[in-house]
């Protein structure tokens, strides 16, 4: 059995990715701030015949996030795939001229310290799994590539996350660990030909399986 940890797993993309990887035999660690919501999603997936467990973690607490990922490994086995996809808070998205240093603390904790803490925690286990097994998948909105003046916190912090992901891709690729990014323009929409959660989950599965690209952009043009 092999494990995916979904950091920021809710009823949209998180659930769809859990089902897609679950169909391939992965056990699934679902991380979100609310133990109750994570357990609720895990119970649904278990009801569908998948192996899933919920874990409470706030990505804005790097030490707590690392401890929780360690608990995922203890409960479900070595993490082969880490997906970093928590849904950013609305209050990160303020107009640029109204944004103060204090307003950037949350976005930077969320999109830079969180990814660094999560990657540091899982990389040793991925190395131990051996070549061409482990993947780290980052999911972002379109401001990861094109900053927008009314979405300042996420624009600035996603740019940092994007740079970190690209650096990891370069360095870990040499060790057979694949690092990739999915960038989604606009909103995730059920029933949309490209942005339905199940379609996006298929893209993430393919990034892990094919290991041939750093980035896929969906509806960013
Ligand atoms: N939704 C969109 O329209 C959209 C558009 C473009 C890109 N994206 C990207 O898609 C991913 C999210 O997909 P989704 O919107 O379908 O979400 P989802 O998988 O349905 O849920 C994401 C979960 O993230 C959790 N979360 C939020 N803040 C957190 C924190 N501080 N620590 C830990 N968990 C946290 C929330 O659960 P708790 O409240 O329990 O913490 C939420 O349920 C993100 O990477 C986002 O950048 C989304």
C-alpha cells in the first residue's frame, strides 16, 4: 500500500484527488484545520471502499504541520505523494494599496512556510522509497503566474511558492523525486470541461505518473 497526503483536503479538489489516487490503490491522508471535516470526508471515502483517514493541521503552523505529516506516515505508511492544496483565505486578497506588512503574514505563512515545512518533512521518506516513486504536487490559482492588484496577498505569496516549487523540481529531479505544479485560472467548477474537480484530479494523477513536466496550466489564458 502506498500513501498520498493531501494538505488542504476539502469536498472539492481534495476529495476528487483522493478518489483518483484511491482508485490506483493509494491510502489517503486528508489534512485540514478541522478534524471533524477531515473525518467526515474520510468516512465518505471509506464508505466507497477506499482507505482514508482524517488529520487536523493548520498549514500556518509549520511545526504542527510537520508533526501531523509524521503521524500520517505512522498511521498509513510512507508518503509517496504530497499534494499541497489548501484553499487560501479570502482576507489574503486585498487591494495592493491597502496591503500592509501585517496583511502579508498570513499569505506568506500559508503559501511559503507551509510548503517548505511539508516538503522538508516528506523528502527523507521519499528518498527511502527509491527512484521515480515520490512526487510533490503544488496546486495554485492563476495569480501564481500573473499577479493581480486586487489579490495582493496571494499574488505575492503564490509567487514565492512557485519559485520554491521550481527550485525543488530542479534539485529533487536529480534524485528521482518529481515536483510539479498545477495552476488553475479562475474558479474550480463542477461540470466544467477542464475545471471540474475530477478533471483536475486526472491532471494531477498524470503529473505523478508521467513525471515529464513541471507545470500544467488549466484555463489560465
Ligand atoms: N476553489 C477554486 O475556485 C480554486 C481556483 C483556483 C485554484 N484553486 C486551488 O485549488 C486548491 C483548493 O481546491 P478546492 O477549492 O476544491 O478546495 P477543497 O479541496 O474543497 O478544500 C480545501 C481545504 O483546505 C483547507 N484549508 C484551508 N485553510 C487551511 C489551513 N490554514 N490549514 C489546513 N487546511 C486548510 C479547508 O479545510 P478546513 O477549513 O477544515 O481547514 C478546505 O476544505 C488550492 O490549491 C487552491 O489554490 C482553487
